[in-house]
């Protein structure tokens, strides 16, 4: 059991986020919750998280969400700089793929039990 302090950036009504919290707690992590809309990460925080995650920026987008469709980002992303995309994410919490979990060193985006087993156990 890990007893590691982690922060999950989540949307409380999201069943995937709830499953992720259960999994993290079952692995002995102490989970601090952060609401993805009420306390959206700033552009600066996002840059740090993205760097720590090692993932490309497009992996951070909730492409199945309403905001993504409303803003018609599918057509616009190719012409946007990374900074423009990050600014958009910082202004629209629901554009972020969730949940985001970090302990300050590691970051995961989305919920995948196999990945959680490797990173958060």
C-alpha cells in the first residue's frame, strides 16, 4: 500500500472519475479532490502537468465532450499553437480529459486500471 498523497482533478458527476478515486484509494493513496470546472488548472499549471505527463497535448483534450464540439475544435486545432490550446483548456475545464491525477512527480490523464496499477500502486 502506497500512502502517497495524490490530487485528482475531476468532475464529481463523472462515473469514470468516481471509479478512478475508488481505485486510487484501494491502492492506499490519500486522495485530494479538485473540481475541474470550479478550480480549473491555470495555463502555467497545465504546462507543468503536461510536461510531467510526457503526453502530447492532444491527449489532454476531452474530444467527446460538448464544449469540444460546440467550439468546433476538430477543425481548428491544427491551426492553433500549443499556447493557444493550453489557454483554451485553462478557460474551459470541461475541455480537459479527466480525471487528471498527480503527486507532483507523476501525472496520468484519463482512467486506465492497468496504468493506475503501474503508476499509483
